[in-house]
C-alpha cells in the first residue's frame, strides 16, 4: 500500500466522521431548541389570541396618557 493511498483513505474517514458529528450536533441543537420552546409553530410574541381590551379600558388608558402628555408639556 502506498503512503498517499493511506493518507487519502484516512482523509475520507475523517471527513465521514466530521459529517456524522455535524449531523449529530445539529440534532442535539434542534432537540435543545425544542425543549426551550423555539421550534413551536406560530408567533411567540404579541397580543394573546382571543384577549380583547374593553372600550372603557382603552378610553381610561387614553385619558391617562393624554394627562401625562399635558403635564409634561406644562412642565417645560
């Protein structure tokens, strides 16, 4: 057996092992993501589905914010 043939076969084996390790690392990363809730479908942020603020609550929030703005304008 020639030294170059041995080196080529060792390089092929190393590449195969590296590919297998990469696939295993990707699988582990995906599993960790699934456990952390990163792989679930749909939006993870934003308003809760089905929850709505009443018109009265929106009005109270709006009035309070307008008072804060007016107070801020007065202070300057």
